[in-house]
C-alpha cells in the first residue's frame, strides 16, 4: 500500500488497536502515539495495546492512549514491527489478524493483510507522518511523538540513515509547534550515572579485531546486577561501541535470561552488511543496524557472530 492508500484505509475503518514491538524504541512508541492521536482527532476510537516493556523514557508519550488485552478491536494496525517474532506477549493473539502493517524494515515478513512498507525511510515515523497528514492536523503532540520516532531511529541525525528526507520530516514536525530542545536534551545529551558505569565495564572488557575496525562488547547479567541497571540505563546501548575511533563494525552481546544472548550489530554498511550477518544467525534488520537472539553461552555466541561476519565478508 502507498501512504495515500493507507490513509484511505485508516479513514474508512474504526475501533483501532495499535501494536508496538518488543523492547520498544522511540520509533515504535512515537509512531503508535502519533497514529493514535491522529485517529482520535478525526473521531475514531483508537488505542495502543499496553506494552509492559515501555521504559520511563517513553511512558509519557503513551499516557492516556493505552488499553489492556480485553479491548475488542475492529481494526488492528502494527507500527515498526518487521517480524512475527517481535510481537510482545499481549499482541500474540493478533499474530494472524493484523489488518495493516506500517513499517520501514527491509526484513518485513508481510504477516498482515495489508502492508505499507517503505524501506528507504530512516524511521517508520516518516511514513506515519506522510499517512496521517492526509487526514489529520499535525498538532504539537503528534509532532513531538513523530519527532521522537524520527530523531531516535537515526541517532539524532547522526547515523548513516539520516538523509535529507529525515531532516525534512523533522523540520516539518518541528513546525507543529512543540519545543524540540528538551526532547533532544533528554534523548541525546543525558545519561544516567548507572549507564556511565556500564559503559565503563563494557570498555574494560572490549575485544578489538581487524586492526580495530571491529569491536565486540559483552554485557553480562553480572554487570547489570553489579551496577543495578534498569532497562532505561541500557536503552540503545548497542550504539555505544560504534562511538570509538576507528570502529566500523560494533557488536554488542547482551546476556539475557534463560540461556540466550541478544546480539546487536551496528556497521558501516559500505564495509559490512549488518542485515546479512544477522540473517545467518536467524535475525534481521537494516544494512547498518541489525540484531538476533541466539541460544548458548556468551563464548559460544561470540564465536558464531565472528564466523557469520567472516562468512559475509568472504561471501
Ligand atoms: Mn524503526
């Protein structure tokens, strides 16, 4: 579906339930909030399905918009969800009954009846903006929610996906009248003390390969417990390793409960395609940022990631 067709679809239906993805980021939350408010503005009933993993950084954006699992929707829309495996527990009853998926991931699985996909967009928020502005006024609240979506997904316009189109969307959203300074300060200029401690531990245990072009960091449960870090303290921590001079490809391995390790790969896409590497590991994502969840110990997963990188390099 084109954004025009998606707008026509959204104005024609009602009783919306909006789904966000697991480990929700600024894009999925901002898209959910912006879309929900736009639908309510034109008199529709619309809610975001409660997502228990929403961190403190984002709770204010979904306040007053969420609903529990008892809500019986007429129309189900997913935002920024690429794959079935990214449905939160409460959204699983809707795995095969999403009416419209709005997304920007090239790894989109086409699980919905209709899909509005544009993988050239840095953030799903840009696509939501294109859709909702056709039927709703971009109020400061919608503007701020979608600005959070766009700015966080392109790392405050510093990641390789931050193109002119992303800046144009940001400018258009700023014109809605919200104040972008506190948003930028909160998301991009502020760290908790626990976060800094974690970054110190990651730095101490860092492994450098390929003459420093590839870096791996290992986030263990022990470190998390030692520091007393919450999800908020670990938000977007996979971007950390790529800040080191000379590092083109950064791998963050995070030990998760139940014998799993989550890997996040951030790459210089000219050097290594992150999505290809993670596809070999059963995951997916974008050329410059991708991830996977693997079973095994930190050491086993470390070796599998290194092998997958080699395979893509030599393939
Ligand atoms: Mn996104």
